[in-house]
């Protein structure tokens, strides 16, 4: 790297350091002294019977949309309403029982005027997030959450950077406070996140396990010839040793190799491994995969109370579900 290139590299990295430090300092200022009214805003949303409607223009609109999405995915019904569309008929989306959260760094965004007036006319609670305490938006709000008066991180001090970061973080804080006050649990989170890696983290064994006729199972007295046919037909490389519905053991490829001498003269019970590793239907699929990985096995039989056989989960089921 030439001297000029090195200087450019250091200069550009210096910009990253300056911006990140400026935004971090603003966040720390807000963390050291959270906005007055934060607890009241949280209680206002908890007490509402409807939805949270967020709105903002420009970059504030993008942040408002993200806040609505975070609220909706964590147990607080919410939607984003574009202020321009609100003025052309979509105000009808705001109903009694709703709470509005309106975002404007200056507090003087003209496009929010109709929405502000609508909330005042119909007594719809309104929370403002703004940097200016004596702005129109803050004065009209039932609760005004005032952002720290910190400069934007860009060289000209105008591009929304520090202000949008603080607004987004404050929205996250509201969402988490609401989650904790509602007692929102992981199971409920899964209801709203069935897809992707997040959804896969909450899958349980019962969601993917094989059941019924798909299960390879034999009685203890079954000859090994018939046992091999059962293992081959079901295609899992394993068979359950079952007696009166109770799992008594398993037969794996490893058991076959250990008993090659005289194998065909043995019964399934003589070859099986007793007290095998198992899963339960309510076990997280990721936990079942962990058991398989730790013990270097490719499948687990699934048992209910009393060790009663009810299913089988294979490592390929975990991979297909995105658990890895």
C-alpha cells in the first residue's frame, strides 16, 4: 500500500470512528437520563385496547416503520401510517382505543399536522418522539419523549444520523419494556416468527418427528433377518426394540457390526443396545440436535411418559428445518 493509499485508508477509518463515537455518546447520554415520560408512555400503551400507530416523514418515517414492526413482533399490535396517506383517507385506520407514536426530530413536520389534529379531535392518546421540547409536536402530545440535543454525526450536521439512531434505540426500549411488562415469552415469540433461523430456534421435536407406520420397530424376539428388513424398509438405519409400546432398546448399524459373527442366528433383543438416548416431543429441536452431535448418533427415538414410544427424529430432519 502506497503512502497516499495508507493516508486515505486511515482517513476513511477515522470518519467511521468519529461517526460511531458521536452516535454512541448520544445513546449514552440518553441511557444515563432516559426521557421523562418513558414509564408513562409504556403504561399508556399497555392500557390501550387497540393498536399502536406509528408515523413520521422521511428518515423518521423509516424509523417509525421499524418501531411498528418491532412492536408487532413482540406482542404489541402495531402498524405504520404514512402521514401523506393519512391526509388522503387513511386517517380512518386510526380508531378509538389506539395509541399514536409520532416521530419528528424538529417537531415541526408539516405532513404530521392532520394526524396531530385528528388525535386531538378524537381524544386518541399521542406520544411524541422529538428533539425539541417546545415544538408543536411536543406541546400537542400527551407524552413527549425528548431526545438528547446532540449534533448529527455528518460533517455538515444536517443528515439524520445521530437523531435517527437515538429514535430507533428509544423505540427498541419501548418494545422491550412492553415485552417485560406483558410477560412475553419465547413461545409467543415463535408464534410471530415461524420462518427463517429465528423460527427454527423455537421448533420442537414434535414439529418434525416421524410417527406411526414410519417408525422402524421390532419386538425383542424378532429374528435378525426380519429386523434387517424393517430397518432397510424404513430407511433410518435404526430400529426400536419395543415391548407393549414401551421402548426397551435400539438397534443401530453399530450394533450390527459388533454382532456380525452369528448375527442371523440372533434375536433383536440379543443385539439391541439397552437404555438408549431419547428425546421428548416438547424438547427443542436444537437441543435434540445437540444430543445427537455430542453422542455421535444420527437419530433419536422420541418417548412420552413411561418411556412409551411416539416418534423418531433424524439429524436430517434438523438440517431440513434449518437447525444446525
